[in-house]
């Protein structure tokens, strides 16, 4: 889905609708929530058929150690953003790397190409950039999880 951020520059904060255009062609109208002057609004615009996103995860786990064995899982997350439009687009990609508070489990070796901000305390990483017309931007995130052998990894929703 495409989401755009708008900054309400009106002093009154009373902008109630927006006309939507695809290039010079009128596409429709949408309703906007009222926001404080200078505030930020998120406006979902639906699926953009000109932009395709593909996210793939590759995991490899091995056991290490002689007496006290650990399992080490190396993850590579690849995100490809294909721009099929005739003009460049600006993108912001947010992803997540694991976080742990358990003393026997570690998340380490974070790498991102191209460079990303983060990871934050909650594991969020962010990439901001431009995808050229008719091209693909590839993002690669790598990290490692080290834990005692036979420990199960679980995802907890916040």
C-alpha cells in the first residue's frame, strides 16, 4: 500500500478534503482528518501498481561449541523495491530485527546495505532513499541470533 505524509500548512488546521491526481489526471477525492497547524497526517492511498515490493528471508542455523553447544542462526533479509514508473520515487522502508532481554540469547552482527538508521531499542531499522525510473532498489539486512541449543525462538506482539 502507498502511504503519503502530508504537512498541514494552513493556520486554521481545517483542511477537510484533498483532490488526488495521478500525474496531471484527476483520480478522485479523499477526506482528511483535522490536524494542528504544521502537524503531520498519514494518508493511505491504496495499492500502487507501479511499485512492487518483494521481501525474502534466508536463514542458516549451525551448532557451535564442544561441551556447551549453542545454535547460531544467520539471517539475511532482502527487500527489493521495483519502480515501474517513468519517474523516480522517494521511498521509506521500515523493517524489524529481533530484540531480546534474555541473558542467554544474543542478537549481534547487524549489517545493512545500503546503510540504514537503527536498529532502535525496539529493533526498528529504516531506509530512506530514491528508486530511479524503471529500476530496482535492493536492501540487504543481516544479523545473527545466538542461543543455547534446542531453545525455541518465539515472536511476541506488543
